[in-house]
């Protein structure tokens, strides 16, 4: 182990966002009744630790130490994970999550990481399978099971990460393919090259470590392309399309407790954790932002997220009213005031 906590830089996704989950609001959200650890992981953790929990993420290059690879972390106990998710680790990018997640959610998140990503590192047979895979299979199927560049020009090797592969490939079918090969493909028979125990180990590793459930789109994040037309002067004062009215005080409380760490108390994108984020957090007092973002545009950004950045979609975490409240605060405090209008 390094001198840093092994869970460093984890779960920063909410810190990277415009608004975080619930944030100590007095009223429970409609979504808080059922805990969805897969959604929690996707919205809070995957930006650093990756969708596969292996630390391969778009934030990896900007975090020191790099995000933890849960697939190679047998030293992480459940108790350690819960402690660090709860309290964070001073001097690192890892923050505590007690204002965003309750104890039940934190425990569920730790259990999800262990059952989904850590099982390879905790099982000697799966570790053996990973070694066999690296020595015999990676050259064609790639490190992550999606196909390697060296296989270009061949009949494409099976991509183990697709929904089709998960649906079609039973354990028995995979054991047969590795043992006997597949006619008219580059897949060779390994019966004479590997003992049966290694064939079983590599198949079980592929199934446990590479054929993971898909998480794409789980938070509702949408890609955006092209230029959006700027609202005219009248359009800047349009109400929210959902018919709700934002509560400025509740929105301010939510923003200051959770969003200011990235976007800053002044909305200038210079919060204390902005150092860790690439691309940088949105600057709400920038002239171009003030020209382009009315109430609905801000709400849409909170609701849909921003693909390619650390801004997640919060439609699966926050209620419509909470998203409306924080959007109202951002609009009135940073956009309207900057245009010479009343901000309170």
C-alpha cells in the first residue's frame, strides 16, 4: 500500500458537478426511497474510477495519486471503504460524502464496488484466470475484452463487453470455445496448451472481470452538438418549462453546501477543488454564459449533464423541484445580477 488511502480521489463526480445529491435538504427526495448503488457509482464514482472500476477514466491524468483500481485492490476491506467514503482523506482529492449520501447509501455503494469490481482481486482462481488471459488472450481480445489493434484484419474477435455477448455466451459455450477453438476464425483450440483448470479459470475471469453490466446512459447524460441559438432579451426572463417556480433560499443552501466546492461561492469556477477537474468547472459569471443561459438552459444542464465533462445528469438523483431550486439560484445570483438586474 502507498502512504495514501487506497480509496483516494474516489467519488468526486458530485464535487465536479453543478449541483450534488440532496445536500442535506429538509425534505426527502422522491428518489431516495430505494437505494440504487449502480446509479450512485455511475453518478458519483465512475468519472474517476471508470465504468469498470479499474481507474481508467477521463479524470485519471489530472489526479495525483491516480484513481484506485478496484480490480487490483484485495487490501481494501469493506470497513475501510465505508470509512473513507464517509470521511474522506485529508491532503488528497478524496472528500467525505456524509452531506450527499446517507449511511445506507454509503454501505450499499461499498458493497456494490466489492461485488462488481473487487471479486477478481479477492478470488485466487480469478487472479489466475487474469494471468492466463494476459498471456494467451489479450493479444486478440485486448486488455479490456473489446478487441486489440493487433487483431485488425482478422475476423473480429469476440467483444466480451457487449450486451449481445452477455446474452449469448454461457459458461459452457465459452469453455467449449476455449477448449476446442472456433472453426473458420482465428480462435485456436487450447486443449493441448492449457490444463483444464486454467481454461476454467480464464473463462471465469472473462465472465467476472470483463463481461460487466452496461452502465452507459444510466444517469441520462446526453451528448450535445452544434450551436444552440442564444435566447433574446425576452427569452432570458422566461419561466421554467416544467411549470415549477424555484425557491431561491433552498437553491442557495444546496449550491453553497455542494456546488461551490467546484464552481466557487462567486460562481467563477474557482472553487477549492477546481484544481482537480479537467475540463474546468463552468464559470457562471463569464459573459458568454450570461448571454446563453436562461432559467431553462441552466435546468437542462442540471437535468441532462454534460457529456465529456465531469458534469453528470441529476435527473436520476434529484427531484424536479430541487433541480429547479438550484437553477433558480444560479440564474438570479450569477446571470441576472451580471446583466444589471435584481439578484434577490
